[in-house]
């Protein structure tokens, strides 16, 4: 409890901390009595078997069944022993933003099912819940009470009086920062970072922090192993600053971690901060006091650039410099998600011309671009809105399905093999293409990659031999099984990047205690590549291919010599010892 007290004081100062520490302590002790720790004294342990599916609660539906119940049946039938967990995108009552404008933290949207459905899903898979703590819906009960002048909610949301200089505030979207609402005592200018329907909570007011900690603990009791802190970098507002990555934001995350360490030490915090890489990794803290997992936001644009250009040099340079602060921290590796492909994380890693080329190719392939406001009043491309499959395969290109799938799967193999925990978006697992009609009809660019399915239709398409969906899912099954079976893919296993050929992205994964090594080699080009890689093995040592592409042996100079066909993946596993 010492860490909790020290962090509360660091956030609010000694006087305010003395006032609110007894309330926070009482909250923690009440939780300890009501729900004893699942693993007293233990810590979160992640292994090579951990891989998460990212999906909406109503991703697959069937008549006469709640979407959550349908998702559970579909996942049990098709995904058991392939993924260990499911990131269930916001399933709470919401008013906009496809779930991220939450009206009630404590409820399940009635169209999706009930808490019992969520808990049943958690019997088969680890669960990740979203903690959307930067903002709430303008149509929710809390904000309604705030507008009505309820004293208990008077300071729950960020308001601005007068016309202060807000030019330094960094914006993620090209929308007004402040929105005027009619309150009981007159008009109020409320901070709305993301949209007029998403009103920002005031963490400078200690009761708000206590309420969010209650929500956090409630989610763990409902079965969440992972808590995703959505848009957390914007949490603390201070006029005259960028309002991004502020000290207090980091300290609040550290406080969340300290509370969970007290009560649920096996729980895992994951921060979602779509920002340049150097800022993103700051959410590891000192390696033991902040997030255990950080979204690896630079990976998608760098991998896309490599596969579109056939040049992995930038990806190789970045991966070689990756840092892992401790054995308790690692990256959440992903390529596609419910959001677009963020461009901010690539700035400083790719040139502006290379980023511009990503934008142009997205437009050429039927995608859309979302923009953000800059402090100088200009706007810049913020993210690419396109399915990952179409980002690599122009829809009208006269190319065999096999080639398209190989190009797509080599990028997925990179994501699965890198050190960290992989997150596989539902539409990537099944090779979905752009849903441009949904984006155009709604005016929401991200819906190009958010298509929903009837379960019968999806399973019918998966049963079509030779189809894109069937080929992609079969290839994914092979890679996921290979990954989960080898200790070299543990999130704590070492990673050594190899510079072999610009057209290939190669690295060793080395299991702890000499339990085996795997050379992960990925040809991101349409050309055949011949590689010679130092193997640190005696001549003749055999390497079996986990990706099912045969085996090879170390040569007389201790080199592995082998070829990679266009878009080919080879995971070459050395015998242990």
C-alpha cells in the first residue's frame, strides 16, 4: 500500500492525498475481503501460447441467439487451441464511435447479451476488456447529472472558462476541441478530444479517479485478464501544455498497476497510445511499475511499407533497436485492428515521402484516409482506413489467389514471430476485403474494416475450398500452432535481428535456458532471395522448418544457406541444447 499512497500524493499533492487516501484504502480493503486475490503474491505470466483475437461482440450472429453467445460457439468450434484469449471490443451501452462512446461502464449492451454471456466466454478464453477512461458519452447518465448540476457530478468533466490559449493541445482528429452544452446554470464549454459525443472526464478531481478504479476492479471480477487502457495518453488535461503524455497520466497508470498488484497481481495492463514510437514505449515505465504490454504501433506501417515496396530495411533497422525494459514487459504486436493503420508511429522511422506513398497506395486500392489537426492549424494524414488484405492486394489486380494470400501471410508471420504477444484482428484471420459501402453510407472511414457476418455465411465461405478465406485461415492455423508449440516464441525469449538481404526480414528467437532457437526468415518481395545466415551451430546441424517448408543444415562455416521464394516464410528451428 506504500506505493499507492506515494502515487496519490505525487498526483494530487500532500493535502489532497491525505483527504482521499483513506477512501482509496477502504476501497482496496473492501475489494480484498469481497474477492480474494486469484494468485496471491503471483505475477502475470505470459508464454508462447498467448495470442489474442480482436473482435466486436456482435462480429458473428445467428437467429435466436445473443451475439455474445454466438461468438462463444463460433470461437469454441473454430479457434480453440489457436488463440488463448479474446479482446472483446467495447460491449457496453454506447451512443457513437462503434462502442467507444460509453454510456454505462457497468452494463452490457442489451443487443449483445448479458454479463453471464461474457463470463461464459471467459470460461474458454482469456478476456481483454476496454477501459475507456479518457471520455464518456455525452448521452450517458454521468454527463446528464453533470449538466443538471448534481453536486456529486459537478466536477466530473473538463470544462473551460473564457478563451485560454489551447494552441499547444495535440489533437488526434480534425474536430473542435471544445463543445458547448446547456447546463443548469448556463452554457458550458466542455473538452471533447475525440468528438462532440465523447466528453472528457476530469481526472484532476479525485472522486473521478476513485470511480474509475471501481470500474477497473469490476472488470477484473467479470473475468478480464487484460485491461486495455484506451486513448490513455490524453488522460490528464493542463492548459498551456500539449495535454499528451503528461506526468500525471503516467502516475495514474502506475496507480492502477499498484492497486492491481495489491489485489489481482495476475492482471495485465496494456496501453493504447497511437503516437511516435519513442513516446509509446514510455508507458513501460521503469519496466515494473506501469503497463506490462504496450501496443506496438510502429509495426503496422513499417511492415506495410516493407511488403508494398519489397524492401525490409526500415523494418530491420527499427526492430534491431527495440528495447525490452524487463522480463515483465513486452509488446502487443498487431497489424490490423478495428481502427485504421496509424501513421504517426512511423514518423521519424519512414521519410515523409515514404509515408506519402503509403497514403497514395491506400487511395489507389479503394481505401480512405483520416486526418488530424496540427497546432499550426494545418492537417496531416493520421491513419489509413483499409483492410490489411486489400492494402497489400489491389482489388482489381489480375493475380492468382495463391500469390495474394502468400503476400498477405508473410506479413502476418512477421507479426506472430516477433517478440511479444500477438493480436490478430478478426478480419485478418479470415482475409476480409474492403467494405467500402459501409464506410461511404455511414460517413465513418473506419467502417471499411468493420464488416459484421452472419455465422452461417462466414462458415459457408470458409468451407469453399481454394477461396481467400479458406486459404488465409488454413495458413494462420499452421502458424499459430507452430508458434504456440515452441518456447523460442515466448514473450521473454530473446530476439536477435539479422541483416541478410534488404528483401528479407530475418531474426533469431532464442528460448531461455538453451531450450531451442528459431531463425524467422520472411521474404517481403516478389523475387527469389538466397540467404546465408550465421547459425552459431556446428556443421551439419539440422534445422526443421516449423512453417512446413522442409529442413536445412548448417554448412561447413556454420552458415545456414537457403532460398526464400517470393513472399515465403521459413521458421527454421534448431534442436535444443
